[in-house]
DNA sequence: TTGAAAGCGCTACCAT
DNA sequence: ATGGTAGCGCTTTCAA
C-alpha cells in the first residue's frame, strides 16, 4: 500500500495539513526545521500525493481531453504531439480519444471525457454540435484546433487556409501556368471553402479567369481524388496544373494522371496540401503547402490551459501561417 | 454546478446509497417503483456520476496509461488505436504519453501516470528498467507491446519476428535469389536479434550459407539504412537481394541503390518490415512484412484489463503472426 | 428493501 | 507557525 499524507504527517510528528502546506504552498509560512522533517519523511516513505484525492478536493484534474478523428493520420498525430508537449510542460496529461470520424462516437467521447472531469477539451474533429452547445452554455473550457467553428462560439487555433491556397497558386502562376484547376475538399467544411476561396482570390490577383469548369469538389481522400481527377479531365482536358485540397487527393490525382499516360510535372504540375511526411517520398516528390501542425497543437493546449487557469486571452483565435514546400511535382510551363 | 448523487436522492426522496445501488449494482434488490423514481430524477437533473469521486472510493480509475516513443510514427499510432478500441469497449480511457525515445522522459512519464492512479500501463517503449523494477515488485499491472522483456518479468503481446524474417527470406529464395543480405536493426534489441535469427534460420532451412559478410547492423531509421547499404555494397557487392529490418531502413537502402545506378527490382530485390502505409506509395511499392498492429494494441489492452480485473490469464504472452505483403520491389532473379 | 454512517486522501478554512 | 476539522462525491458495510 502506498503511503498517504497521514503516514508522512505521523512520521514527521505533524498534522497532515502542515504536510499539505509544505508540499503545495511554496510561499507559505512554515518553519524551516519542520519543512526539513517533513521532506525527510516524504523521502523515506517515497510518498507521492494521490492525484485522484487531490482532484476531488480541488476540483481540478490537471487532465485534458483531446478528440481526434484518426490518430493514425500523421496530420493529427503531430497535432497531438504539440498539444502533449505544451500540456506536459504545465503538469497536465492528455486523455486521447479517437472517433474514426463517427459523429456518434464523437459525442459519446466528449461526454465521457467530461464525466471524467477533464479540465478542458481540445477538439480536432469535424462535426460537433449538440454536445458542443451544452459545453459553451455551461462555460466548459474547450479549444478547436485546425477548425474554426462557424455557428458556435469558441476559441480556436487554425492555419490560414486562404493564404495557403494563394501560396500554391502564386507558385504555379510564377511557373507560367494559366490553366490551373482546383480539386477542392468538401464545401460544407470551412477548410474546403477557405482553400477554394484562396484559389479564387489568387487567380483574381493574377488577372486570371475563375471558372467552375476548373473546379471539382472531392472528399478528402485518395480514392475520391482519383475519381475527381478523371472528372476534371473530362470537363477541362486542357489544364496544365492542379491544386489539390490535400495530399491524399493529390496522390489520387497522380494515379489518374499516370493512367492517362501523362507525366508529372512534364504535362501536369501538381500541388498538394498539408505536407504529410509521405509526400516527400513520392515519385516525383510532391510540392505541398505545409502547416505548422506541432505548433498548432502546442498553441491549442497552451490556450486551453490559460482558459482553465482563468488567465485572460489576448485573442479568441490564433491563425498561423502555412508555407509552401516546393518539390519536383511542379515545373515551368512547357513551350 | 453539476448535479450530485445527493441531489438525485433528494429529488427522488431516498438516500444516496439507494441511488448508488440502482446505478451500479444492476442485480441488487431495489423495489421497481423506487428504481423508477430514481431514474426519473437522474433524467431530470441530467445526473452524471463524478468519476473522480468514484475513483477515490473504489480505488479504480478506469484509466490506462500508454507510453509510446513517437505517436507520429504510424507503427505506434495504429497500436494505440487498437488499444483504445479495446479499452473503450470495457469503459476505460487511455492517457497517452509520448517519450520522443528519451529514457528520462519515459521514466518520468511512468511515474506521472502511476501518481495519477491509472489502473495499469501499456508499454510500447524501448528501454525501461529502474521504474519497471518497482512496478513488478509492487505488482502494478502492466503489459508490454511489441517488445518482449528479457531480464524483467512481465506480460507481453508481440509479433513473431523470427517467423516474419523467414517469410521474407522464403519469398526471396522462391524467386531464385541465393545471395541475400540482411541489414539488421540494433542487436541490443530483442527485435533486431530476432529478425537476424529468422534470417539465419531461413537460410539454413534452404541450405544456403550464412555469413557476416552479408549482414550489416543498422539503426532503425532511414539515414542509417542508407549508410548501411553503402557499407554492404563495399563488403558484398554481389548480393541480389536485401532484407531490411524495417521500412525506414529499406527506404534508405532504396536511395543508396539508385545512387549506385542500380534498379529495384531489376538488379536488387528489396524487402522491408512493418508495412507502414507509406511503403505502398513508394516507387516501386515495397514488399514488406506486415504486423497485425491494431490487433496487437487491442490484445495488449485486453490483457491489461484482465489483469486489472483479476481475471486469470491463459498465458503470460501472446505472439501474433505476421504476413508478407508482396509488391513490386521483389522479382525473380535475372538470368 | 432501504437508511445511516464511515471513509477513500487530500486541501483549505478557521483557530490557536 | 501549526493543528483541528470539515467536506469534495461517491460506495459499501452494517443495521433496521
């Protein structure tokens, strides 16, 4: 049986409250000699405070909940790493829950975590609503990461998707491309919409026409990317560059391009988004927009802990800058 | 403020202990009418038991700790997913800690998790010792996954590395290769040793000579794989097939092979290990030994929960079977 | 079938 | 500077 605070108090010949004072209130009045005796007893008994008992009393668990669609996706696992790094610096740990992108699981998980009395939630998931309204209503601390809630209020840490899309298009235009297509993500998501918007704005900036002929809406995965590329070739066979809304889509596009007997970047320049580790290993290595994922996770946890601690926030949201990783899938326009 | 069991009891006009009985001991004697009244009160107040208070009383947190070197490595994140799936089925959640392969962080983390009173630990990390001895001494529940402890006692869930290596070599031999090299992992790890042993045994099975000329010891990463391949080419330029101890090593080998102006699989057949998602995207897609990672994580959590619940275990360890995913990096011997 | 009460280990308030 | 004590919310034993 592990030693309790009472054991320490008995051994040191003091009251448990004194032990607690020594251990917790660094700046509080305790005679040096008493402190010594107590620390010695702690050492002898190898005493570790019981976090559960402390939590019950203080009403803080020093535990964060993080809800993620798919931890095996490096995108999210790097977010988690960032969050964990910040949390651990402040003495917090994180309960991680994977939703497999299922809304029911997501809501159940949020409830589960709250019942466990986690001090706050980091939400990296797509759709939250019912559970969320309760949360904001009751003033429960939570922070969105990689997603900026539209309807619901809430703090967030995101990357600038409009800027990211512009980086991609600027690059392609600089290489001489004018017929640039976009395979967008789902347009019911803020991410999908923002990247499309960035694409549109960048074309406009460069005096290039925007046309829905050159846009195909896709899901955020490889297979959907493949089929969307086929559809694009049907609609607009003359494009010379494609900006894909994320890397898996871009990988699907690659397959479709090769099937058509075309070369990358010889015939088609291709840009992805997120810069997952895998894309630098592709042939050719993919040019992609990199998000500061670790930093996003870090800042989200940091922000959440500030909210929990009642520290004032300078801002409700943090928007981080993406940057373009240029690789071999993009090249100067032929001719 | 959230409702407590006392609020429910008051509303239902009963004692808190009766509420507790209704909520927890499904099979216990409670008059149907009372139960109804209580459930109604629970509903009205939207009562959720406070897990912290319950944990303090029952001495179980229904929380598992999982220690992982690097969650952004898909190898580990899939292990985690499996563990989380099993845990969540049994009403457990998992606190995940990332160690970045740093021993100090690892030990601190284990201590942290124990102080939090997690009911048990799943250890996917490389080196644990000091902290571990305490754990086994005090009968604290823990399970190793993907690693079978040598010196320390302990339950484990691993894949059969000797078998996996044999699968790789059998395949290469079947393709007509006889000069098969092995770039091994670190030989101070059980994983590295076991794969080397499988390589040696398989050669013997096929009546092929084993020689240290054809073995280079490497670290488990891409760069080390690259340098090890260079060393191999120096020692044994005539090899026609290479079995790499894991996928990152194999990727490093690829780079070295291409630099030498050789083709895969034309000149050199190459087999990796772990079958990370990325390897099917390489050019050529890599033949690799696949481990049932999700299942390993699942079984590890399941085993741990059994230990926690005091259920008897049929066995101290579970060894799962790998299988070979044949792709285009291996081909029949020329000539 | 239900109630009363103790107590898990800790902190924080109030005394002294 | 330190001790005493109440109580966080729950479960569980004992009694009725």
